């Protein structure tokens, strides 16, 4: 009965136009890679924790982002790993096609949250185990939030999203340079004005996307960072596009600190 209830609620939400779409799944443009809409060019070594993830499956491929959290672990979104057979992970790139090094990793080294539910974007988080990464100025880990910050909402604070997602809703070209954007965290109550409360749970963190600055297709799984700490993983946005001014939503990392520790041994 519970499953049918969730499905019914989700269908009702869809009819009201409030179901989200993952940046990976946008179909307004044929390319699945690109950059953050109306962002800024990153400089070399600015985001050493940023990883480029080129996923492959029997049905094709797609581009996502990720974050280094330890010398052999990357965290990304579950909707990125879902259905993939392998990934080529690129490290230390500012120019997307020129990483310092890359690894091809089988799906057997993916740990996707077992309770990930695409329909309501629940538990949109995965881990990827990598060969040992040598840290440098260009390649390094990002800190996880402290357990003591688990109840912080971050509302009103400015965080930084980065990635190679589309530059606009009509863009088709791949970006040459890594992009970033300063985004203000909003309350979940505010975010629920654009998305169903079935979707915007306490495990989601949202940002405003004023002036058409937002995450977009190709940014999925990438980082939302605050003061050098990973607070969000790019998850979903409005089905109406990246530039419409609706909030962008992220998996709230503080809600998954125990899960990350249990599955990887990594802790703040």
C-alpha cells in the first residue's frame, strides 16, 4: 500500500508540474555535458576536489561530476551511477579534456545507496572506489562536514557549485573550462514553493538560482561547497529548464555522514 501511495502522490505532483528533473536527464539539448549556466571560469587548481565522470552503459553514456573525499573514494549522485556499467574518472582538470590523470572503474566498485528512489529523488548518493590517488595542488580531497554541524541548515550562506554542465537551456556545445557559481542557500520551506514536499525532505538542500545562474545538465553529482567543506551533491532542478529561476536542489551531505562512514570508512 505504501508503494502505491507514493506513486499516487508522485503522479499527482507531476500533474501539478512540480516533479523535478535531474541535470543528467534534461532533454532540451542533445548534449549531456557542458557547464553551469552563466557561471565563471575556474582557474587551475581552484577546485582540486572536482572530478569529471564519464559513465558508460549498454544504452549509451552520460557526463556527471563528483568530489574526492579520500585517497580512494569519490562521492557522486545515485542517479549518475544508476544503470552504468563503468565510469572514466578524470582528476585535476580545469580544461575538461586535459585531466592530470584518469581511471576507468567498473560498476563493481560503485556503492549506490540501496534505498535510492528515482521517482521521488530519495537518497540520491553513491560512492565510487578508485585506485589510490596521489594528492597535489591540482588533485586533493574536500572535507566532509563535522557531525556537530548535522543540524545546520546553512540558510542565507553562500556556497559554491562547480562543474561542466550546460551554459544555457539551449546550449549544445561542451565547455572547455570548469565553471563555478556562487549560490545562496534557501530554506526548505522556500524550496517547497517550487517542488513537492514529497521531494524536498530534510535530506535535501536548496539554493536560489537568481539571474539565471544555476546548475544544469552535466553538473549532476558535482559538489556544493561551503568554506572548503562539501555540503551538497547536485541532484535536481526544475523540469522547465535551468534558467527559469527555480531553485536547484542537492543531496544534503550532513544527512549521509553515517552512511558514508559505514560504506567507505571516511569520516570528517
